[in-house]
């Protein structure tokens, strides 16, 4: 907020009522010329006094009705359309313009010419055009010469504490940037056929739509307007009849349609225009009817383009989607982090889902326990609070795998210290190459393999020729490999050991 702020108006402050509204009709029905020229000269005087020759466009809008310069009708068309070589898209947040071009934008705003923006030099100077002939100028220093010039032009400068049009973007949470992670996520969604369209809002109420596939994604990214707001959407519906049937009886909608040439356009319509909109949708290749209401719009995820150095300087925000809220949580997480959450679901395919504060993470069966389990319900229940370690944070697929066992000591490490011991345990399973024997006295005890070559001194073709499931077998622990989760046992080596050295599992 700048320390010196002035409201410039052609109305004498003495001609205002108790609510601060002017009551004089002087000039209200006159032409734009004299008053407009005086305002532009005043802005130029303040800029010259502040040493300003270039301005930055901030939060541009393509919209009529914000400023009204008298009783004349608004000028048709969009004010910035003829001012930028690149067309209206040159009217974007952060665009640097000369003072002369800045004055032309002020003129367009004064004429209610379908454009509005803040003009600023950060920390030094601002120009805001407001309702009913008011121009607000902010400066980092006093501007006595400019004030005198303004009065000489027949205008009235008034000192204020602040401009009512100062930007106010102190919303909680961070805005998702369209950085490399965003584009990797978008590429993944396109490959998975979840996303097909990108909505680019380069100024308020001014959008362009882009069809996406793996071949066009980089080209689309390269030609986006700086600092644009982006929204990712699923594909349009080719069943146009269903779109028509879903139109509401009344209210505002935003029909989006793709014509035969692949051009995608959007408009805003109420029930008075539904007949015409329906006719256009009928002839479209594909279409959708989006709600204009924020809480009913359903893009997949959104972002704002950062500058070329990666810094997000745009002040405007997108309305966060569930995916954007997931991003906000994921960026606070890292591999190896210990988190606490609540089990929300145990899926039929064995995955346990855990809410870790706004994001649903997952635990695969092998990460629930160091020991073999038949079902996740052997370890956890829905509603249970658990503490687990994050194995990875996948910002692209939006997945966070967890591990319960990572926070528990591996009991196989203790077993590794028992290599060479003789134990007796039940045979749990026969396979063509040997027999598995449980070597711990519990239902979830570790099992090791007695290879056919270790079942007897003589050659063994089939393990069932020597032992049966359920039979107790005495074995020697030959090797324990905690990394590969393998235990090698030998029956024939155990036979050569004295019985007093045997223990039962």
C-alpha cells in the first residue's frame, strides 16, 4: 500500500450528499472529450513527477460496466483490441507497457470500453479507474506539482488513506503453479484419458480452449499467455443430444462446443438464449454445458502460470478443486516422514486406505507386517488410528504409499542370529522343489525352505516321498536373508546333530 493516494474527480467535493455521492449534474451528459482529456493529463502529470515511463498491467479484465464516464452509452468492442500487436491476448497480467499505452488503457476504462486493469509500478506508483469518473493515483512520495497541475485542469484531487481498488489477495493457502510437476501431472492424465481440454483464462472473462494429446501438449504450453489461469477438463461429450437434454430450465450456463474444424468456443447464456445455443450445440462435433457458479464447476485441477524464472507473481487465484487440495497436502510430505492417520477403507483387493489429513494414502499388504498375513484385517480395522512411514510421494499420479512395518523392528534380524541352530517345526506346504517348514512357535511364524537336496542324503525327486504336510520335521537353519525374505533349511544336516541340541518350534 502506497503512502500517498489521491482520488481525482471533476466533481467538487462540496457537491456530495451525506453518503459521499455527488449530486451535481454538471458534465454528466457531456461528451468524453474535455473531462477525459483533463483526467489523462492529470495521470501523466503524476507519472512524470514520480519518474514513471512504463507501467505493468495487473489483473486485466475483459468486462463492461466497471467504470462509467457519464451518461453516454458504453463504447462497443474491447478497448485493448487495437492496442497490442498480438491482439487482445497481449492484454495480460504482468505485461509492461509504455506510459502512452497506459494512458490509452485509462482512456478505454474511462469510456467503459470493455476493459479494466490495475496499472502499477510495484512499490512506486498505481493508477486505478473506478466507478463514476473516479481515478485513483497512488505514489511513493508527495506529488505537489502534479496536484497543482490537476487543480489547474479543473479537477479535484482528494487525499485518501487507500484506493478502494487496491488488490486484496490475502487468501489462506498457496496457489498451485503451472510448474513442471503440473505439466507432468497433466501429461499423465492425458495418457490415462482422464483429461483432454485445457481452458486458458488470460484475462477476466477472456478464455481460450486447447485440445490436448501427447503430441500437442508441449506446443500448447509454449503458446499460453503469461500468467494465465489454467483449468484442466475431461473431454467434451460427443452425445450432443444428452447435452441438450441436460440444459436447465432457467439460469446461467456456459456452453462449450467444438465445431467441425476443431475450434472450441465458450459463451455465457441464460434461458432467453437457450434456443439459439441449442441450435449451435446441435451442429457441434462435441459439447458440454458448464455451470457459471463456482461451486458447480468441475475442472479436474487448476493452476496459474509462473513467470519464466519459475516465480509465481500473478496475484489472482483459481478456485481449488479436490486435486488442487491434494497438491497442497502432497507438497508438505516427503519420503521417510512419519504420519498419523485414520483407516477409512479396506478394499476387497487388499489395499488399506488411510486419511492422513486431507489426503487418502494407501498401504499394500506386504507393508502391513513383517510376517505373513492373510488379510489386512489381521492387522488393522476401519476407523483405527495408525502411525506409518511414507515410502514415496508421487505428485504425478497423486499417490502416497505408506508402511506400518517400517516403524517396527524386523524379527527376521533376530532369526538371522540363529543360523546353525537345530529346530523342529511342522511342514506347512510341499512344492516340486522342496518343503516349507515353520520354525517359530506361532501361527504367523517364519517359514523356511528345505530343498529336495536337503531332505535326505540320497537323491529325492518328490518331497512327498520323504515328508507330508503337518508332519514335524527337524531342520538346521542354514541361511537367513532378511533382504530377500528367504530362509534356507536342511533336514539331512540336522540328522547329524545330537538330539539334545534340538528345539521345537
